[in-house]
C-alpha cells in the first residue's frame, strides 16, 4: 500500500506538474494574443481571453487583460468584475494597477 502512494506521488510530480506549467504558458500566450487582436477584432479578442481563463483560471494577468478587453468594448461593469478577480489572485500585478487606472479614467470621462 505504501509503495502505491509513493508511485502515485512520483507519477504526479513527473506528469502533472509540468502540464500545469504548460497551461499557464498557454493562458499567458492566449491573453497576449487576445490583447493584440482587440485592435482588429473584438469578438475574437474576447473569445481568446475566455480561452486563456479556461486554460488557467487562476491567472491574474489573464483576468486583467480580459478586463481591459471588456473596457475597450465599453462594458465597465464586466471590466470591474475582471479587475476584482485579478486583484484577488495577485494585487501586486502591474496589469491590475493599469486596468484600475483605465477604469477610473473611463468612469471620469463618462461622469460616473
């Protein structure tokens, strides 16, 4: 029984931990592509952003980029929800501070 537990632990370390790292890389890549795509095709940008969050739901940068895309689409409430999720995951991330400032600027401009 003990040998089985050791085998399972070794299996997890060798096979699942590298895969988790790959998901973070995939999520980051999709987020960056979404941000670039937002200059051309907002719908595709939003889809890529959502895919990045499916790949790694705890990726604060992906949440912040998604929020920025929603803000570009003039959906302030969605941008704020994404910002809050990003802050919960990593409040020190530069993208969260940037998004926070962009939201404030947008609200100020619209008189909200």
